[in-house]
C-alpha cells in the first residue's frame, strides 16, 4: 500500500560506524524515524518482525470472539462483541499498513504466517468453550495487550507509534467491556460465578505468557530497548500486569489461580509463581489446542478472498488507465 513510496537507496546503504552512531544519536534524542529515513537493516528487520506479528495477532484474535457473536446472551452483548471484532480487524489493517512502509508487502507477511515462518500471540491458541471466556479475553488478554502497547505509542518508528494511539484507545474500551462481563458473572448466580472462576483459572497463566519469554531468555529485548522500539522489558511489563490485575480480581471476588501469589512489602509488588515455559514454547511452535484451527481458518479466508483482491487490483488498473486517457485527451 505504501511501500512504493520508499526510496531504493536502503539496499545500497553502507552501515559505517559513523552512520550507526548518528542513527543511535537520533534515537537518543527521541526523534521519530520515518519510512524514507536511512536506517540499519537490523532495525528494519526487527520492526517488520514485530509489527507483522502484532498485525497477525489482531486478525487471528478475531476468531475466538467471532465464534461467539451469534451465541452471546443478549442483543446488547452481541452488538458490543460485533463492534469489538470489527475494531480488531481495523487494528490489523493499521498495522499491516505500518509494516508496508518498511518495504514488505501484505501478501508476503500473510504467506509467512500461513507457512509458519511468522508467528502470532500464543494466547489465541486456546479454546473458548463458555461465554466467560469472552469476558476473560477482554479483561486479561486485552489488559495485557494494553500493558504492552501503551509504551509503543512512544516507539521510535513513526508509523508504528502513530498507529498505536488509536489502537490503545480502542483496546482500553475492550478491556473495560471484558471486565464488565466477568464482573456481571461473578456477581450473578453461584453457577455463573463458578463459570467466571473456571475461565480465570484457564486464562491466567497463558495471559502472563503473552509478554514473551523471561528477560534472560529474550534474544531481541536488549537491542529493541536500545533502539526504543520497546520501552520496558518483558518481565517489567508482566509485573505491572500482575500488580494491576490482582486488585481487579479481588474487587469482584475471584481468586487468582496461583498459590505462590503474595504481596511483597519490600519490593512493593506481588510475587507470583513460576510460569510453565515448556508449555509456552510448545504452543509457540504449533502444539497448542487451537493452532491448526487458527491457521486453517486464516488460510481458508485468504484463499477464498483471492478473487476480491484480484477484482480490486483490476479496478484500480482500469481507473488509472481511464485517468491517463482523460489526461492525454485534455492535452
């Protein structure tokens, strides 16, 4: 969409020590890097990987919730969920467009997703068997997303940071919507409260995994922090999420499923139990309960939508031809 506006000079850029130092100086001065600005190849590659994964997560994240639109308990819930799923599609659009400014096409990103080269958030590989799961996705999953994404509004890459401003505003609405669903269940009948607690038991640990591996095992964090693509480490964001969410759970009478959870007066943070990183890596590598279903759904949508993309391109070509012919006739 925007990649044609890039200059062809990037591939010939000589990354001398002086150039790299000057680029880092711009980052340190909090200057935004724009699409046509010279940038290190590794900076571009890191952004493509991160923004692409983020875009894929928004689109794949529509699937578990879209499955509940017709089964939501009343018209109000249906309309709100429909609006939320529509928002997530818009987020994917913003992010794919931001990635395109780096010279990668949406087709390439999608093909890499479908072949397994590109990833999306591991959280969307878990099933949603009850209505409470939809509430938990809003409360925990979108809550974790907000912790991750608000700092991205200050990302050093301009198109990404600007896209995140609107995304974060809408995610904040989604988080409140989800929490309201869970609160309503928790304050309802004993059966409804049990449903909410069961969903919390299943979604708590996968939500903590959303922030990525621990800092000691994160191979990209240090460089991303130096370039100010990220502003906080994975573990710092995870801790902020735990501190905020425990209080929210207590307020509605639900119990965080972690026997090791306790307030640490000295640290002024909650200590929490060990995360099962074996499960995290198993899901990331394709072994989650819904991995195959999610990719199959995306492949089906991509294949069945080919005629729409082809028709849009054909229409665009004809319009350009008509405009060129009209211009020639006027001359």
